[in-house]
C-alpha cells in the first residue's frame, strides 16, 4: 500500500500544436480515436465547473495544507480546460461539429449543477447553499476517482506511443499525469467538509450511484457524436449503437488494442470505491506521474 505523503501541486503552462495531427490520431483505430476525442467535448465546461465549485468551497477549508492542495487543483484544472478547448479547434478543422452535445453539457454544469439548479430560489438561503456546495464537492470527488484511475491507466499504457500522434498523446498523458498527481484532493476536501465519517461514507456511495451512469453516458455520447459524422460507413455505424453495444465494443477494442480502457476496468474501479477504507492515494503512483511530467514536451516547452 502506498503511504500518503505531502506533495506540492503546481500548475504547468503547456503548449500544443495539432496542425499535423490526423483525424485518426490513433493509427488504424477510429473507434478508440473518436471515443477518446469525445472527452475534448466534455472537459472544458466540466473543469471550469470544478473551478467554480472549489473557489466557493475554499473559505470553508480550515486545514492549511488542504487549502494549498485545493488551490493547486484549481490552477491545474483551469489549464486543462484551456488545453481541451484548443483540441476542440482541431476537431472543427477536421469538419466535426458538436453543438447539440455542447448544449447538453452546458445544461448539466450550468443549469442542473449551477448555483440555482433548475432555477430553485430556495438554495439562496445560507443553510441550503452550503449543503448544495458540499454535495457538489462530493460529486467532484466521485468524478475525480475516474480521472485518477484513468490517469494511472494512461501512465501504464504503451500502445499510444506506438500508434499515436505525438502531440495528442502528450496532451492526454500530461493531463492524466496531473490527475494522478492531484488524485487525493477532491476526496480529502469532501471528507473535510462532511460532519461525520458515517455521513461521509453514505453520501459518497449515493453520489457515486449518480456519477457512474452519468459518466458513462457522457463519455459514450461524446464518442457517438463523432462517430455519426465520420466519412466511413464502417465507423459511422458506431454512432447508431445503443449504450450497451458501445460498451461491449469498448471491452473488445480495449482488450485487442490496449488503446482504450475496457468497460470491465471502469466497473472494477467503481467497486473499489465502495470499500469503507477506500482512499485514492492507493489508486496511482505519484512518482510515475511526475516522471512523465518531467519529460512531457508540452510541459517542458521553452517560451
């Protein structure tokens, strides 16, 4: 088991050039390329929402080390959002559009999960405002469980370097290395803001029951949005698949190519969250992530 140790979380200012990045940045693997590219459609809005929620939560943090971690987390997530927004431009340059998907993502983060969800004025009251804030911190903790385990998956991955476009591979590996680096922050913040350990355990399980299906839906729908626009009829058919068939294909392609995590990998990660003694420190290797960040071209560019 990995012991938790203090680590200073710092933002890294990165630069990416996708001018030579092909539509299928994973060579001969349109399924994995579009499934992963769907993440570009979700993250800019989602990570700005993380930042807004955490800036609201900062005044409630009474531990100096945790406050520093949260501030580092916010700075990293803001840069992640900008990097994936640039990757959206790469998708547009290849003739892909995603306005309808964007509308759903914006509704999720700005309306449903905003300061007044669905226009509820009652949350303006101080008592309910704090509870709604803590609940959203818990949602982020559940989401960050997946970004952390996917980050470690990416650190262990070897197929991307063999078949992937270097710039896009570096974007995802840089981002996911930082997810490994800050993987404990969201969990620790939610625990810090909960009044009791029992309440913390019950609420994090209830929130994961909400997050897991939503996470699967938005990941799959991002991929399907891009599949439907692919010029190849063979690829376009993935856009007409139901969710279950998409995840069956994810399992098959993940096992065959190693280019995407399998559906069973995601399910196993979710079950680990259920354990009463779960902590994300055991879900990744910080030094491995820092080693990648030390050699990432984008993170080490000279201005």
